[in-house]
C-alpha cells in the first residue's frame, strides 16, 4: 500500500492541476491577508492591544471575505479536484486492471489514494497557514500567543477533515461513474447545491415548514430550530460554524457568515472574556464529529462499492 | 507433468447469463496453451477467475496449486498477467512504469534495476527506457507489457490477446518472444486469442471455447484427427475451428 501511496503523492505534486490550484489558493490567501492586515492596522492603531488579534487575520474580512470563509466555500473544490478522477481514470486507461493483477489487496488502492489526497491537502494547508502567519506577523507586528497557535492547529485539523470529506465524496463519484467528466460534474453539482442552495436557502425552507410568527415566541423558536437543523445538513455550514468558534473565542454564537469589521468583532454580541480553548473545543465537538462522520461514511461507501464492483469490462 | 492451471466445472453466471459454463481444463508445466474462442466466449472471465479477481459461481480453479479466491496474493505474486488493452501511466517513462510494478511486487530497488534492464533488453526496448510511454507506438506498448510481466519472474504468464492491433512484423516478433520465454526460461503460458493462424504457430496445445463451453481440447494434430478431414491434407487450426462452429 505504501508504494501506491508514494506514487499517488508524487503524482499529486507533479501534476499541473495541483500547481494551478495551489497558486490560485495562495494568491487569494496572500491578497486577503494583506488587505486584512492593512485593515486591522488602520482601525486598531492607537487602542490598547486586544487579545487574540492574531487570529483576526483569519476571521475578519478584507474587501470581500475572510480567509475562513474562502476556505469554507472553495475548500471543497480542492478536495473535488484532487479526487474526481482517482479511480475512473485508471479504469479508463487500463491501468486499474494492471494494478489489480499485481500482488496488492484491492482495498489498498482506494485507501492509498484517499490517504495520498489527504496528505497532500494537509501539506498544502500547513504550509499555507504557516506562510500566512509569518506574513501576518510582519504585517501587523503581533506575535501569536501559545493559545492562538493551539487554536490555529485545531483550525488546520478541522480544515483537513473538511476538505477530506470532499475528497471522499469525489472518490465516491469516481468509483460510481465510469466517465471522468460525469464524476467531476456530479461532485461540482453537489458542491454548489450544498454550499449555495442549502447555505442560503435553509431560511426559506424553514419558513415554509413553520411560518414565522413574530408574536408567538414558541413558533419562532421552532422555526429557528428547523433552520439550524437544515443548515447542519450542509458540511459547509458545519465547517464555518466550527471554525468561527475556534478562531474567535469571544463569539457568543456559532453562526458565522456575518461580515464583521474588526471593531464590531471586538465590541458587539460577544462574551466579556474569551472562552478558553477547551470550552471552545467543547462547543465545536458535535460539529467536528458530524463532519468526521460524514467523511468516514462517504469514504466507507466508496470503499464498499469498489470492493464489490466486478472487474469485468475494465 | 504437473499442471500449473487446473479448473474443474468452473462456472460463472452474470445476471442470468452464463459466461463460463462448467469449464474443465488444465495447463501443464512449461507448455504454451492456446485458449481460443470468438469474442465473448468467456476467455477473459476465465482469466479473471484464475487470478481471483472474480468469484466463480460454482466449480473450482487452482492456479500454481493455490486457490485464487483464498490466496489471491500468492497467485498474483507468481503469475504475470497481461490484460487486454494494457494501460500504462503515460506521463511516466517506461523505466518508471516498470519500477512502480517492481515496487508493487516488493522487489527491492537495487534488484529491480537489474531486472528492469534485463526485461527491457529482452523485449528490445532498452534504448527507449527513458522515453515517456505516452510517446510509444502500439507495438512498443505491447512489448513493454511483456517486460512488465517479466519483472516479477513469473512461473506462469497469462496473455489476453497479446497480438491485438499489431502489424504483421509486430505479431511475428511478439510470437517469437513468447516462444523464447517458454522454451528458454521454462515459463508456462496461457495464450488467449481469437487469431487462430498465429496461435497455431506457437501453441503446444489448444482449447477451443464457445459460449462458455470448452468444445475441444488437445494438440492440433489430435484435434485434426477427431473426424475432421483437413483440406488437402494440410492441418490448419482454422479448419478445425470452423468445423466446430459450423456444426451449430
């Protein structure tokens, strides 16, 4: 299995696809960090140093969006691009039947591919966050505290699991669909559905199921519960809720997608004191476990299908 | 002589359709066995069952004395299989492709290099070892596939339509290569083909498969003797073959 793993990783890093993807993500990240740090400097200069300023690099928006939002929306694309042709390309070029006639177990192939994708994503994320942290340190002149570092590490972990979910999803499609194009399209369709339709449409769905009634608090609570329930179907929401709590310890709610400026972020709707990391983790745990479960289920299904698939006509 | 492949009443049913029907045959140590039949006769399915890639519906198979369903890795360690339409990683060189296969077979890197060089030399590709496989011609790819099979020092090789899509010269050199491997290295060969004329040149024994059933088995002479008068005294596998299919 290690041999396949090694080859897959080498393939990932050698591919033009990865290079383009990484450059794109890097450009956006650099730009956002630059804008955010300029923003932070101009708005917070003169005041006393607030806590957890360093993490704001990742959570406050520059001109358009914050870095976490960017990853929440476009992270899936990274996973999809790495996985959508994992199995079916080998099937189409005839290398799959060759691989299978070598002394390797069949599951080693899927496992190695998934792990190689995950490893590539991890390397990508770690290098990205390190790079941006370094840049941020220079730009805003604040050194992260130990807890901030710990929070960043947790953030990276969640991000990798999140993108891993999409990787698993893409591999699932690449097992199901013989054609590379169909698999890519299916993954992208699912991504758009989950991040845009559910992301923005859950309010409407909830309003249809339980029409909101301003005078009746019971109905309003019910409506809010349904909204929350639906939004949690979407890994995008799960992820952004989870990361916003981890990266912003003052946050009173897990809801994100509210574009907060740095000053608002400090003074509005927040806890008086920062939540300790362990408490943040506690808040986030259910989200994290749900994403993890989704990833495992997704990969599990593709594993099962691949194991049962007839080799015939490969 | 011991048998390297033995099947007994091997049957495979795909969704109500019988692909292989109570197939019983054996391939002996060191011989070239021609496995013939029209397209869709069940040749490829049989190969898959021999390698443990597909589970037989009933019956049993033994490859090199192992049960391919129970010990697929033992079988795949010693059997080189060249599937129909072999694929390579086009963006890697021939050497890199073979290196990957060597590693998959847990051949240590130091040994792999000498084995790869020897194998490439045998198939006359030593000069193109560092060329990307994407730039290979069809004939070169087929020969590379043979080299790939040789990397694991197999006791038995299974070739599925190895001459498909080759020009006459390519076919001859391919058949020559198969003969050499069998005679000089003592490798047993199961050669699947529907191209009878070619098979006739190299095979020691043949089995003719139609609609999943083995309709004939033996040396070409034996088959010719089974009540079939060859035209003008010349024994042609083609005649034998046609006779079997005209009877239906």
